[in-house]
């Protein structure tokens, strides 16, 4: 969060922010989710279309605090089958002048069993302590009561689980299949993350042949689940794709009967725009934040066109205002995520984006988010 930027390293600030959200030591969003922000995607209701992207709450520790900030949905992970430390430190770098971050975490994860237990038991929602009075609470918020259980999750928002592979795994597809089987009973949607630049060979899985095999195996695993509601599966793709790559992905995902329910566009970029001025811009890893905004929005537009609007898209990359979110929606995103901007602007950003987005939709005569999706491609309202 912003207050920690001058006091500690980027990774320590991240850890502190997760702890603050975990114990609900974050301000509660005061901006109500108005009817114009409500939307239906993946046969699920989202009270607003603004979500927390994967990468912040990697281990499912802070879900309640994130919903408290006003997010309509939260995505935890990436989660790998067995615990792993990720890459060596330092591995996170602020680009203050550019309102950006470079990370090379490398899927540091507590593993399937630990995260699943948190979801199943409701530990991701609990704070076992006394409620703090407003007089004692410097943030003017109340901590949640200790009797909060996993059954309360549906009233908070939609929860997604982002799945990754272990670095040393000899069979990446099996890692994703295992994730689908493990989290199919607790996640409201699942994400197959094949676009992180920090795991060697991972992005190769975006190629047509590997993607076809991956899609077949994970959807087969999902369809064999015995839970009451089988979760939708999304694939998260990179911004650094050629036109052929985009065509190949659209050819696989858009094929009738494919079984993939959506795309997340995009992950971080390995490119380094010439506009970067920070001394950390040469660090290796994935770049996120303001410099990614136009690239990710263009990718949303491209994939929406190629898929003819048939596959819902979650747009992510460089969102720090209601206008940024609106631009991605008009480019074809049904939902929008953020992460890096929260580092620079703090929890009040979520409410501000919701308020600004609602105003923009109303000004343009829309009655709902869904009416505006893909407007820049369709060229007309409705």
C-alpha cells in the first residue's frame, strides 16, 4: 500500500498489505454497488465488475478484507500443486516514476492442500479476535466477528482460483488437471494461467497444439467433477503475442464445444516501452501497471473481435480509474481487474473507480455494464 513504499522493500510492502487485508485493517468501501454496476457473467451475478487480479493474495489469506474494500470479485493464486518458494529475492521492483511494478516471483505458493483447506474451512474469511471499536480503530473500520464461516462467501462476492504449475513439474498439463480437481468444489471460477513470464517454458503452452491438449484435459476433468455446480474455466493469456498467436488461441477457444468459458486478457509483459524512466526498468520479469494499459486494452479489443464477442473476457492491465475500466469494457471486457494501481493509490481507489464507472455509463445512456461491452467494436449501443 502507498504508506509502506518509502519504508520498506516492494515485497515486504506486499506482505504487509496482505496482512492488513487479512485482519480487515483496511477501510470499508463506502461506495454502494448501484444497479447499473450489477452484471451477469458465466451465469453468475457480480455486484460490480471490478475485481482483484491474481498475484496479490497468492495464498488465499485476505479474501474477506479484499471484498471489504469493495471488489465485486476476487481471484486468489496462482496456486501450484505442491508448495514452492518461487524465484530468489529480490524479485519485486517498484517503478515509481512510471506507476508500474516489475515482478519475477515465479509462482511462490503454499500449494493446493493448504489453500484448499483455507477455502473449505472458511479460514480465509476469519479473524479470531475481538472487534475493535471505532474509537480505537485508526482506520475507522470494524474487524469481522469470529463466527464468519465459508457459507458467508456468496454474500461477499465471486471468488476465483488461479492455477499454476510447479517449476520442476515434468507434466504441466497434469498440474492444471490436478488443480481443477482440487478446487472444483470450492471455486466459483478457475483460471488456467499459462502466461506468467517467470516460469520457464510456461508461455509455450499458448501455442495451438499444446493449448488444444491442455483445454481438452482440463475441461474433461471439470466435466467429471461430482460437485453440485461445476465451475467455469478461463484461460489467462499474455500481452506479448503475435497476430498468429492470437488467431491460434481464438481458433482453439472459439471452437464449438471447446468448453472454455472465458479469457483473462492480459498477464504482465516482458516488453519495456521506451517511455519508462525508472532506474528499475531494466530488471527482468513481468511489467505491470500504467505502461501496460494500452497494450492490454488493444489485446482485449483484438480477442473480442476474433471471438466475435462469444467468449466473455476479463480485462486487466493498467486500470487506475473509472475511465480505464470503461475503456476496457467498451473494448470488449465483461469484467475488469486491477492490482498494481492499488499499490500506488490504496484501498479508496476501488470505490473511486466504481463511482466514476457508474457515472460514465449513465452519461452515455447505458442501463447496465453489459450494454456497454464491446461498444467500440460494435459501433453502437445495445
